[in-house]
C-alpha cells in the first residue's frame, strides 16, 4: 500500500504541469492567430527566436552567450522580413543561419539547415495568416494537430511495425498512416465548408507528410545530440522545438507549393 501511494505521485507528478502549460499554449496560440497583424507577427518572431536559442543549446551547449545572440537575431530577422518585399525578406531570413555558421565550432551545417527551416516556417505562417486569413491558418494548424493526435492514438491502439526505430522508437507505420487519414478528414471538412475543390484533401495529406518529416528530423537531431527534449522551457512538454517540429515541415512545405499551385485550390 505504501509503495503504491509513492509510485502514483511519481507517475502522475507532472500531469498538472503538462495540462496547465498545454492549456496556456492553446489559449495564447488561438489568441495570436485570431488577432493577426502585428500581434501575430511578434508572437511568431518570439517563437522562432526561442527555437533557434534551443537549437544552439542542443548543438553546442558550451556557447550559451552565442545561443542568446543568435536567438535574438533570428527573432528580429523573422519580424523584419514580414514587413519587407520578398526580394529583401529572403536575405534577411538567411542571415541568422550564415552568422551562426561562422560563430559555431561544431554541428554548423546542422545548425544552418534547421535555422533556415525555423525562419522560413515563421515567415510561412505569417504569410498564411496575412494573405489567406484566420480560417486557412486554422486549417494549417488543424492538419498538423490532427496528424499528431490521430497518429499518436492509432499507433498506441494498433501498434505494429516501427516506422524508424533507430530515430523515433515509438512511431509506428499504423500511426503514420492514421495521421494521413486524420489530415485527409480535415481537408474534406474544410473543402465542404469553404467551397475549395477536393484537391484540398490531397494537399492536406501532403502537408501531413511534411509535418511528419519535420517531427522525424527534430527527433534525429535530439538522438544525435543525446538529449530527450530541446529544452525545459515548457513545463511537462520540453521545448518549443518539441511542440512546433511538425509545424516547421508543414508551413515550409505550404510556402513552397504555394508558389506552384493556386491556393486554396478551386478558390483562386
């Protein structure tokens, strides 16, 4: 009896922290997306700066002053880029990656790739909210969340072969495929309610795959560096990179394909 009473608090000791910080993230995120404009720009810039700070902390823990400097530079670059024409925004977005490449002594290429991914992701999210509005930003977030949540529960309930056990031992093929189905259902729902063509279902599935790639890429970095979380910034959840890894892949993918297809499909 005594053993059971001790084990239970240890097992569920972080539940309150996880629920509290999770609820706070949802409220702040929805508020920022709803407000849009300068409020959303500043929020996204802050998130991008903190993710770059976490990235440097993982790849080169001994350079804490540099991580603060690069994080601040990344946040400022993200915020500045959204107010400039695209031709000027691109070099601003690439600058933190190149500066960090020159300052870090190891894992420089890995830093550069992920820093570019983070800043392009932030720029892509701001572009969706500014150009397409609240509804399509909500679609982007919902696809990523559905991919993660549906995949998580399907993987636990169905199980089966692992997707890539060396990098992400908990991910299964059943969960991966279920994430695509969840994204397809989100695409179908938005297609019906917005008048977009059925192509939105295919785009949602592709976005789901890109989201999973972002998740796997961040897991590979953590595995390489021997860390469980990108930071301890969010109680019970780890870091912002742990929570936004899927959004990195999805928003960058949408930013790229948006240059080649009329988006939203059927409404152009």
